[in-house]
C-alpha cells in the first residue's frame, strides 16, 4: 500500500445512487473495507477513502474540499449552486427535472404557468427556468411526495424528477416541459491538490475503461472464407475486424466488438450470409 494521501470520495449514504456508485468502484478493482455505518471507509488496494454522506450535502463538501470528489446527480449540483468541476459523466441515474400538470387540465405552453403555484423540491432549478422564460409563478417548496400536491389543492403544477414517468402517471399528472436533464457524474473540488489530482487521473482511467465496456460485446463467429467480405459489410461501424484462418480449409474466424443492442439487429443477416458458431462474450474492461 502506498503512502499517498488518499483521495476522499463522497458517495450517497443511502438512496438511488449508492448501489451503482459502489458497483462502479468495485468494477474499477477497488476493494472497500465495508462500513456504511462507519460513514468513512478506506480502500485496501487503492489510495481512496469513501465518505458516505447525505446526497444533498455532497456538493457543499466537494466545494469546500472536505471531499476531493463525489458521485452525485448533476441536478443536485445545479440546485445547490456549487462550484465543482464535472470530470466524468457516468451514464446511470438518468432522469429529467420536469414540469407536470393534472392531465385533465388543458396545457398549451409554459406561459400557462404564469401566476400559478408550482410545488417542487428543486426551487433553485425551477426559478432559473422560470426566469429564462419570463414567467412569474409562486414556488411552493416541499421536500418529498411532490406529485401529490395538485391532488390535495396545494399547487396547480409540480416540478420534480422523472425517469419512467410512472409516478406522474399514477398521480394523474402529465409531463409538460423539461427543466433540465441529469445523470450521475463524478465532480471534483476546486481545492483538490496535485497529489490527489494524480490519484483522480488514475481512477478516471479505470472508470473510463469500465464505462467503455458496458453494453459492448465481443462477437466471434466462424465464416466461410469466401463470405468474409459479406460478413464484414454487415458488421456495423467496424473498420477492421480480426479475421483468422481456421484449421479447417476454407473457413475463417471473424472477431469484432459490437454494441449489444445492435447485435440483435444483424443476427439474421449474419446467419443468412453463412456465419456459424456465433459467440457473444461480455467485455470486462476496454482500454481506449
Ligand atoms: N426516478 C429517478 N430515476 C433516476 N434517477 C433519479 C430518480 N430520482 C432521483 N434520481 C437521481 O438520483 C439522485 C439521488 O436521488 P435520491 O432520491 O436517492 O436522493 P434524495 O432523496 O434526493 O436525497 P436528499 O434528500 O438527501 O437530496 C437525484 O439527485 C437524481 O440525480
Ligand atoms: O418517473 P419515475 O420512474 O416514477 O421516478 C420519479 C420519482 O422518483 C423520485 O422519487 P424517489 O423514488 O427517489 O423518492 P424520494 O422522494 O424519496 O426521493 C422522484 O422524486 C419521483 O417521485
Ligand atoms: Mg428521490
């Protein structure tokens, strides 16, 4: 174990970001000595220390340098108006902050909200959006269960996070305008020192390799050598797949990396063109 000062990384203590944050660190080969109850845990094999914190407190801790970096939703950074640097988007916890209104009340445009009451847990983000659209509305801040507000006469509209839309649907609300889009990111402190910045760079190298491999598959198949060009023509976006001769005369093995979703689009074509023994293998890491 090196004697470097550890990079302090803030993650959510509990909530939607926690599991995927820990999973990401794990896939980066970082072993954390438990301790959610302990609220601070060191990694055994990498110079980082994990701080388990309240989601809404994380941007402040990063800005102040109490944590060097954190895994947090972009929307929380905006809401808390903190000066932190987004160094890596992580592709999970994708959601949008949206305005929604009761589905039985006609809605033309955001201008219809002028003079109305809007319930939200994100007053700063909402105010920015209203100002940009020249709308004056009465923002009613509540900390949760926002979708219930129109049903109990507390507001005419709401502004809350949406991903599947099922909470809106269950509460008879319709999504109208998107205020902002968000996903989990790694944010870094303006106060991070050079030694820890170096550790961050090593961490980011691993994170990028893990993210690049997600949703990618390694595809292998046996192809009659005469059909190799046809098969390569079907494979999306690959300039130079690997083609190896098989022991059996007249057959080749073709290897390539492919988006998992794309594979199902071309499977029939590959088979019609003579591909056999098709294997789709997960990729653990991709070093770019
Ligand atoms: N329905 C959702 N789908 C996808 N991502 C979401 C959803 N709801 C929230 N998120 C993202 O996850 C982050 C954490 O949400 P979570 O509900 O766990 O915490 P929270 O209740 O906002 O915590 P706190 O009250 O401490 O701020 C949000 O800031 C947002 O970026
Ligand atoms: O579009 P959907 O997939 O239905 O997700 C939207 C819901 O998810 C979030 O709440 P969460 O479940 O995080 O509860 P919370 O208020 O306790 O944070 C958000 O505040 C919405 O209520
Ligand atoms: Mg929530």
